[in-house]
C-alpha cells in the first residue's frame, strides 16, 4: 500500500513523456547490457572513472575527460599530474585526480573489474563492496557505475536531478539536505514502489527522470 499520494498531474506528464522517449531509453539500456557482455577492461574501467568524476560536475564534461585520458594513455598509467591535466572543467579535480590514481587497485584484482564484481552474488552486494573499497564512491556512484555496465537495473541513482523530480511527483516530501545510507535505501525503495505503480521499469524510470530534467538520455 502506498504511504502517500502522488501528484496526478505530474504522473500523467511523466507517462506521456515515457511514450515519447521509451525507444531511446530501451536502446540505452541495451547499450549498457552489451557493455557487460562484450566490453573489455578498458571499457569497464572508463565507466568506473566516469562515475568517480561526476559528483557535482556535468556528465558530458566528465565523459570528455575520460575520453581524453583514454586517448592519451593516462587512464591506466598516468600519474597524478598527468591525470589532473585531463580533468578540465571537472569540479574538485585535484581530489578526483588522486582518487582516479588510487582506484587502479581494482585493475590488479584477479580477473580485473569483471573478476571483482563476479565474486558477489547480486548487484546490492556489488554496490556495497564498491562503496567500501573505491575511494570517492558512495551509494549513488556505485549504483551509477553498475547501471552503466549493465548490472544495476534494480538500483537507483539518486542524484540531484532524480531527487528533484521525485519530490515533484510526490514520491518524497522534499529533497534531503544530506543522504545517510538509511535514507538512501528508504528513497530507493520509494522509487521502486513508484516504478511499480506507474508501470515503468526502475532502470527506465531513472533515465526518464534524467531526460525530464536535461532533455537527453545519456549515461
């Protein structure tokens, strides 16, 4: 049973928008799934680094930085100064450059990133371990990475765009000023409940709310 009333006007607008962009969303989800099936270590690590860079920064800017790191060879082997040079436009670039370098432990894990993730039985445990072991990863970043590599369709990426729209829809009362683990899981479950109510898969709902705010289906 729902604990609150959703905003009917906003729900209808959302359903109408979904009809318009559903095909694009399904295509993007297929891309994510394909990355896990066919992607090499560089592809998976690129997504891990992308999700390290995105907090409080524009996604397009962060992906350009990742692309620049890849093209220069600094993604896998560059030292702190080399990585930093490629983070133009990324907020908190000094901290994030250090975190990129420190994240390379996962490449040395037996089987690399794929081997690390396959040690865990489900995406919830994968996220828990990513948050515990990747410096700079919280619940949002862990969810984002797993979604982008085709493993996080049952997880929510609760960034500011998503939270703002969840508030407009009546899923949450207001955008929280801070996000504890308990609060994140509570909102994630509310979003999952809302997903069932409107008949839009959770992974689609995330991209739909992102599109509603930014007018693009990206990463």
